[in-house]
């Protein structure tokens, strides 16, 4: 596994992931989002949810990233192709749409 992808995987797998979301700024935003894509297809629910949360956090902090990737995140809302059965993330995505 590539070094950066492994670093992002370790970040997503942290026990206190939610408390460390602010640490995402230490990575280049576009590089992180591109690295998160494979994790969106993970069969590991926690890993998938954390990848989506990380993408949301990056988009919340960067208008440029939000404009480029918001449609992907919206696709995880009810009635969309990539529906995610995780209510807390749905609320955040729907509220910002």
C-alpha cells in the first residue's frame, strides 16, 4: 500500500477519529479526497463512514473542494445511488444541500 494511502487509512482507523478531524488540515486537501475514494467502497462500515466524514470536513473548510466534490457526497443521501444508512452523516449532508 502506498505510504500516503496507508497514512490516511491509519487516520481513519483512529479510536478518537471524530476528535481528530481538525488534524486533516495538515494534509493537502485534494490529495486526501482522492485517497479517500477507495474507502467509500469499503465493506468496513466504520472505515466508510469515517471516509465520508473526512470528505465532509474538508468540503466544509474549503469552498473550492466543496464545489468540486459536493455532488459525490450528496450521492450518499436517501434515494441516491450511493445511499448511506448512517443518519448523522445524512443530516449534515442534507442540511448543507
